C-alpha cells in the first residue's frame, strides 16, 4: 500500500511489532556457543542470506550454536559496530530484526562495509600562515 | 562506503541513464515522483543524468514492486524484513517489496515521522537502492544512506559525505556540485570498526 503519510495508514493495516517476519529471532536472546535451540537454523539462514555464512555451507543447518554461527555473529557485530561478543545478546538481536535492504553485507566471506577510504584532516602551520588540507 | 567486488560501474559511454517503472504496477504519478526526487539527489553530486522512460523493457534502470518469488532468486519475505534490493551496474534492476506500507509524502529532509506506525518511507529506500544501482555497497557509517538498515518511522534521504565520497570515486564529481552534504559522520563512527 502507498500512503501520503503515516497517519493515513488505516488502523487495521498498521503493523504490530509481531508483524515483523524476523521478530521470532528475539527468542534467541542469550544464546551462545555450545547451546542447541529449536529454530536456530533459521537465524543461520538469515546470516547466510546477507553473506555472513558462505553459500558453500548451505544445506542442512542444525539448531546448534556452532562455530559457523559464532563467526557470523562476530562479523555482524563488527559491521554494525556492536560489542563483539559472539553471543546473541539483546542489542545484537534488536539490530538483526530491523527492516533492511536485501543486498548482502558480505561477499565471498569478506566484509566490505569498512572498506571506504578514510579522510584525515591535518593542519599545517607555516611561516605566518596556517592552512588545512584533507588527505584522502 | 564500499563497492561491489571488482568495483563495477556504468561505463563512460552510458552516463545518461533512463529509468522506467514496471507497467503491471500501475503506479501513480505521486509514487513515480518519489523516485524522480531520489535520482536527483544522486545526480546532483555526479556527472550522470537520469531520465524517465516509458519503455520498461529497454530502459537502463527498471523499477518494480514485487511479492515473494519474482524471478531473480531473491524472494521477498512479506511485511518488514527485507524491503528492497538492487543489482550492481550495469544490471539496473531495482525491486521493492510490494507487501510493505510505503509512505510517499516526501515532506522535508531527514527526520522521524509517526513511529508507532509500521511504515517505511519510500524515498529513503529509493535513495539507498539507487546507490546500489550506481555501484555502491553497504556502509558501516550509521548516518549514511548506504547503511543497510532503516528504522520504521525514519526518513533518511540526504546524502552524507560518506555516500558522496563513495559515488564520486566511481564517477567523479558533478561540475555543478557545491560540496554541500549533510553533516559528516563523527570521527569515532568512521574509525571504530576493523578493516574488514
């Protein structure tokens, strides 16, 4: 549906928090390596969709919180500048369920999200004059 | 900012691009104008032009709203979740999830609207996906257009310096660009991540 503004969305069409297809992932809060939780394979599929688990590992995901998932969680946390715990803490899962673009963050196992060139502003003080430059 | 592997971009001979809408969607002029505004935001900073075409099959960029599996192996998942996706140059395919509540008002710049409504600002998503169409990948800079997530009730349409630097690396600067973008991200935001 298209609406001119948010208040124009009919009340019966307004989404509740449970309308988010990923909200069930919040049930995994507190999960960490070594645990086995029903449905955890779905979260592995999520991470695989966005590149955090290689396509070559597709197939029979289990509900085990294994090293594959731990590595994926750590890479996700690094990309989104969360605390890198390797665990499914509340902050991480609250971020996982946010609506997002379907394009992968990681390609061929390498995250590109931090690959941009950084700008450093430096100041030089010359004889009687001061000027600034941006180094790319 | 980041790029797709190999840094694909539209070739030198294709700098005047056309875009068209999936005719089966029968979009209103109001909805189409949202995309026009989104294209303008990128055209202001790079020497590319974007012209609307009525010929969907031959346009450089094809825009369509689809539901579930729609032929590219990347099915949409219903409300929320994945909102849209686009392909790297020179593919030009730009798809949005038909099952979202899209807000098309286009009022103002970045900001929030009623957050209790689970609705997505269409122009915010359009500006982001056009970034992919041009060759940008996702950015770790939270305020940038190319950050992968968007919170419901949020409108984010202004290019940041991170977005501009990225796209100008691919295409150079629009000679008429005056260098004005929204506030740059903080140094901490840029420098706290690893190098990937």
